[in-house]
C-alpha cells in the first residue's frame, strides 16, 4: 500500500519509503511538485508510472534493488 498523496503533502521535498514491500507507485505521485529526493530502495515495485517524469524538481531517485519486470523507462533529466 502506497501512502495517499494529498494537498498537505504537496510541499514536501524528500520522501523515503525504503524497506516497505511496496508493489506499486500511484500515478498521482506527480502531485508532489516540490519533491527533490525520492528513495524507494528495497521494495517490490515492478514498474513506475510515466507521470513520475513530470516531477521537475526531482534530483535524486533511489530505487535500489527491486523485482523489475523487463522494461525500459526514460526519465527526463534536468541539469
């Protein structure tokens, strides 16, 4: 189960969800517009929603070991 994204969370800049046995990331993660660090190390996520690429302030994404399905994901990188 992934935490529900609400208006009160929209200003957070760091989110650490490591070691939680998460299996999915909801599409509405894109509502976290100020997110700079997203750490989901050591979960059971098999794919990411395409909406994650709309996190324009995201600087650090740590997915670590996962049970990835075979897929290619392209993230927009801003330098």
